[in-house]
C-alpha cells in the first residue's frame, strides 16, 4: 500500500506528518525514525534537561499512542534492527529500510537531519568524550557530569556555551577552547561575542580563544582509555574528565545524493520544500533552500524545521505554502536569553537600544538603511516586535531603533 512516507522523526518530520492530516490527507502516513524514541524536543537537551529541571517525559512531543490516534504509523528501531531508510528507488517510488524491507510511496519527505562533525583526532571515542545531538547523548553527558570535576568544551558555539553554563551551575571547573578569535563567530557580530566572553568569564569559565586543539591525552580506565587532558598546538594542556566536542554538524544528505537528487551543502529545496524530484520534498537541518537570487541558505533552527515541515506537507498535496518568514533563533545561558531575528551578515550599520554594558539590550543591524537583523538580550519585547516588523516588510530608521523612548510597535499601526 502506498501513501506518504516521511524519513526522519524529528520536529520537521513530525510537523510534516501532522500537517498532512490537518490539511485533510486521508491516506496512510508512515514516520520513520532512526532513534528508539518517539519524537522529542532537542533544544532543552543542552539546557534544562542537563540541569535536571526538565525530565525525559517532558521532552516528548507526541507519544506513539497519540500518533496512532491520528493514524500516523511510527517506525523506530527495535533491538538491533534499524528502522532508518537506506536507499530510494525514485523510478519505482520505493524506499528500502535498514531491516531490508521495502516501502512504496506516493509522496516522500526527507527529514534526515544532521549529525555531529567529528573531532579529527585519535582518541575521539575514548571514555569521557562526548558530543550532543540526541537524547542518548544528553543522558551520557548528564551521567558524566555527576562525577566529573574538570570539563573541557571544544568549540565556542551555542551548544558548547550552553553546556558550559550548565556545568558551571553544577560547580564544575570549565574551560572553553575556541579555535576562532571570538565566540559564536559564525552567527553573531563582535559586540555579542564580547558580551558572552565577559558573561562566561564572570561565572568562572576559562575561555581560550585561538585555541587549536592538537591532541587528546588518556589514562587507563578498565579495559579501555579515558580522556584525562586536552592539548593545544601552543603546548598548553587542560585537565579534563569530561570533554564535549561542539564543532558543528553535517547535514545527512547521503541517501538523497545516492538517489540523484540535487545536493549542495544540503538537500536543495525551494521555498515550498520541493526537491529536484516532484514526488519528493525535504525539510529541516538536512536542507539548503534556494533563494530568489539563486543563492543557497541552510538554517539550523526550530522555526526552520516547523515552517519547512508545514510547507513541504502542503507541497505534497499539490498546494503552495512558501516559507518566507525571517529566520529566528534563541539561546539560554545563565540568566541571559539571547533572541535573534534576521541574519546580520553583511550589515553596514549597527545601533544599540538599551545599555550595551548591561545584560538587557538589543542590537539592530542595518544594510543600506534597511533593518536586516536584531539580537535581543533579555528584551523579549524588542524581539517579538522585530519579528512582526520583518513579517510586514517594515523597517525603523537607525535613529528610531536607537531611541529607547520611541515605540517600535507604532510602526505596525
């Protein structure tokens, strides 16, 4: 029996499946996961879950029984049998699964997500070495934090800094080793990087910039080796009983590439999530969206997974629902919530609203006089108003944005 087949049971895949039902699709829907869990939230893994404030049951978005009530068939690994997809036969409209079974489809959605970028050093698999992408990863890190004293984070991006904040709250000695000359350099301008450098320093984290990791040091532990230190190329050594590697992710595009779909830094899709095959859509971290000017953009965010999932489901039904909203993101570290809307790359003017020496201000970024992004720290009102402004194509002047007495909401009237 054919129907809609969704490879990947994360937020994008779940959203796609539920949108198909909400839009009136009555055929079969199969959601294929590669983890032995029902769909769950990933953002809390590096924050509330590691702290112990959020329990595993609270992470679950839809238990299998709820999906069953919506007539969505969830397939996850059982025992040693993998439920993940291994190959696509586009001509026959069939997908081969890890257990050797074959499923036919009328429409196929690829929500394959991404995997951790590995640390290219000997010892990356030793005890005490961790990455954070899945619930099982988070469980292992939480267990390690119970006994660890010296935590080394390799990579000063969102995940690394969020885990650093958790580890400090748990009283651990924390060192962050960042190869670049500033924190979160890929996603925020220097002003925000400096703020977070000072923030982590004020909480006792040792942040080392320009730190090229060259070697992992081990000690014997039972039948294997356990990490005991991390060395950098300049000869420094940092004691570690737990190491988190947070150096980025790699989109899972192999199954799409092998099937002949267009791939370029991600599975290439249009604003509606359509791939180069009209019967196949894609959504989430695995995708690279082609913009109107022909360039490609790959986003890693909750919003992207949600909106692409909705757009892709609608496309499978032969309808148009382009995802065009400005991208937004957030990060929680200590008592600071960073909320971002738009993309600041290429800005030629920046103004701040509020006291930039405090932990409560917003930075507004302009290009040729037009607002292109806002970073808000503990200023949720600025963030929400900014999202509305972007959605309506409105822009304050730099002078209006910098004037805390000016009501940005008045531009929406």
